[in-house]
C-alpha cells in the first residue's frame, strides 16, 4: 500500500526570541536571548521531507536578528 501524502497548510519556525522592537501589539512577551539552531531546522526539514507544506512562516522575536538562519 502506498503511503498517504501528508499536507500541512502552514509551518511556523521561530528563528529567534530576541527582539529590538517595542511593538504595542506583540503577543510574545519579553524578548529572550535564544535562537534556533541550524541542526534543529535541518532535523525538522528532514522529518518533513515527504510532507507537502503550503506556507512556511519565519517568525520571532525579530527574525531579521538571525540572518544566518
């Protein structure tokens, strides 16, 4: 029997919890000095390699503070 294709309508990856902004509408709370590692991103993508993902959202904190990701 063929494996059924898994479909995700969206995947959010929080690149960092650091933030240099002060947005009134922010629901994240206080910034933290934490970043995701490339190893975690690679492992996640490997585990989802057979999954169709409609949208990927890169979030944070302020994602632009983690340009290496």
